[in-house]
C-alpha cells in the first residue's frame, strides 16, 4: 500500500488529541484541571455548567475531522472534498497555534504548563502535516 507516513502519523495524533478531549469530559473537573484548562473552565465544570462540555466536544469534533482529512491526504481513504485547501488550513492552524501559542494564549487563564505543552504538541502536529503535505502536494492537485 502506498501511503504518506507523515500524514498518517498526523491523523493518528489528531485522533489521539480528540480522544483526550473526550476523556477530559468523562473525567470531569479533575480531567480539565489535569489537562491544564484554565481555572474558569474548571470551576464551570465543577458547577455542572454545559459550556466546558460544549467547547471540549467542539474541539474533539474538529480534531476528529482533521484526522479524517489527514487520512485522506495520506492515501488511506478516498480523497475528500477540498482536500488540498483543507490540509493547508489544518497545517496552518496547527503551526500558528504551536509557534504562536504563548502569545495567543497570554492572559487567557490557561496554566503555563498547558500553554507550553499544548504549544509543543501543536507545533509537532503542524510540522508533521507540513512535511506530509509537501510530499503529497502534486498528488492532491
């Protein structure tokens, strides 16, 4: 089977991140705290508010869709609509979040650990997507 390893790894990691977000919801406030969510988010979860769940589900859904697009770009599933522009946007978002995370998340209430760890993770995801995208660029056109 001919597939792109970088995009396959990117898909697996995006799916893992989606699952971690679902785990956070399942565990509740302790999960949000462990994963480094801001204190406001933790308190809202402790009060049983729906917003943390809605936000976290939204993030998990986006990450899952991104995983499917990476699988498509990797050649494991049929090409999805707008595959090239979607992979470009996904790659750009991961890279911006990864390398700009400390600036983007400044004064948002997130812990320093969350900002640092999630920024490194997003940078790695973005670089994997970028390498994979460059490798399959001609095939996507």
